[in-house]
C-alpha cells in the first residue's frame, strides 16, 4: 500500500515558489514525480520523475514569474509512470493543465464515448479525462461552473482536482469528498490536499466541501454544485495523511492516538513494553500505552537514508532491505514481552520480518496489535491497495494471519472502534467492509 497524489493551487504573489514549498510539505503523498504549471500568456509546465528536490534542482522557477500556479506530486494508480502532472490536455480548441488526486471509476467507458465523438487522447492516465470533460462542457455551456456541474454528473469516482486555463484556476472536490482538499485565504488564495501544506503561508484554513468549486480569475467565486453523502477515505486518517493535518475537522494525530486507545481497550496484552513500527505506528502506540499502562519505548530505529531505488532480487536481499530500514534496539527488547503496534497489515511479509527482528533481538514474546480492521477488499477510489488475492486477511482467519507473521498473539481494531476513534460516520470503509459507495459507480 502506497501514498497517493497531492495537489496544490494558488493565486498569490510568487505562486510558483510557494508551490515548490507546498510540494515539499506534500512529498509523503507521492514520490514518483513532481510538477508545477503556471500561466504566462499560455500554460508553462516544469515536471519530472523523482522527488521535488530532484525535479527542481536549479533556478527553473525563477523564470516562472506568475501569480497563479497549480502543482502536483504523484504516486500512480493508473497510466504510465512517465506521465507526470500537471498534465497538459487539449480539447475543443483549448489547452488546460490538470492536477488530480484520485481515481475515476468510469474512465474506460467514458473515454470510449469521447473517442466516438472524435476526441483524441494523448495520455493513458485517467486524469486526462477530467480535462477533456471540462473543456467539452465549457464549450457547450460557456460557463465554468456549469461545465463543472456537468463533469460532476458525468465523471464518477474520486477526484480533488485543479485546472489551469485562460489565466484562471478552477479547483473542485468531487461530490462524495473521497480525497481531502483544504482552502485558505491570506496574502492570496491557496488550496492543497492537506492543510499542513497551507499553514506554511496562512493560518486560517478550512476544508473544501464535497461538490464545491472555486474559480480564481479577476475575482474569486465558489459554489457547492452537487450534494451527496460524504464518503471520506478512512485510510487518510489511518495512514496516508500527515499527523499534523486536520481533515474535515478531525485532527489526524488525535484520531491515531484514539485508535491506539480503543485497541488497548478491545484487545489488551500482558506485556512489558509497547513498541511502534516507525513512523506509522507511533501515535497509536502512544494511545495503547496510555490506556494499558505498559511503558512506551522506541524499540525499532528507522534508517531514513536508504533511498527510493533500493530494490534487489531474492529472499536474502529482501531481508537485508528490512534490516537496513529498521534496526532493533536490543536494550529495549531483550528479555521483554513486547506489544508491537502498526497501522495495518497488507500482504504480511513486512510484518513477518519485523517480528523476526524483534525475536532475534531477544524478545520473549511479540504481541502484534493493528490500529485498523483487516484489509479485505481492493480500493477503486485512488488508494493503491493490492488485488484481493494478495491481501493476507482477505480469505483466511486472524489466526491464520497470526501464524503467517509469527506473532504470539494478533488482534485488529474493530470497525466500530475505528469509527469511534475518528469520530465520524461519513467514512468510506469499502476496503475493510466491501460496501462500496453506489453513487461512485453509477455509470
């Protein structure tokens, strides 16, 4: 399971430079590529493969003097790895740049419909369809808000999106609000996938409402065009978002601590120390420790300098990668009964190796506690969860998972415990329950 894309848009002085710093703050949402588009009598884009600091090495942005910009960091869920964003799209005699976070569930049938109308697609990524749909309906209606209303009616799935065209920026969040999107006003107007990226520049930030559209031109207008039941992705709270972000009024950090607290109440363990899997398990481990009374300690140290391209074949090298990434603190572990806390188990291979690391470091027992329910179903809304046959919890029992990872005991947080910790009912839990939002698949 991997982080998803992050988007940014702004109308402000030195917009390209601010976009660069915002992308640094959103780097956790995608490490494959980064890009920034500005308007200087036409669309101009700099984008490339790699981290933000690798793509923008020199003084490229000094040439990009503009007061409007959109930007993107990418982890792909569709299309070629070489298709960086913002994506430049052509249709109906117009050009548009698109920065998109999410996945479109009716991409293929809708693309075929547009191809039958004579539209030529230049890319394989589903984000192109958003630009095509918007430009098509803009030509029909002559109004940006009405064009976006038609996009909402036509395009299903998950999309927080920013468009740059004709010296304007349009920003929208899909009617179900799957992916997060924040807005703030200060010395300009700012949008980002997480508010933590906006607080670099301003303090007053709010969530963009599901179905809400902003148009930044000479003035700034906003309208809520479509209202549906909110289905915010629960994994933003469990794993994807930065801990210092606030999503739809909920502190991500506090939610994760509460997940650990609920987990301790539901599934206590007789142990001497609570150890998090860094960095994703830290907040939940703290909550577990506070409720259980078992001391918290950093028993695993993360090496942050391995690099993204550390890929080697064979079992020996896969195990070596885990050892390089995580190193046990023997003084914390040896002779102890440890509660090991993580946010989720996907395939189970990494958890198995971590349990082995702890036992080789002298742990008497390892009790694994997971601060989310078992992942049993794939996601179609922009989270890169493996196919169902790869999910270790999809078909077997919890006892089978326990044996596979080598833990002395294993327990997951319940769905009800998760909802209680987040404090919201309007969550998409499809990857946990298999109950997919019907509206998102209504073709």
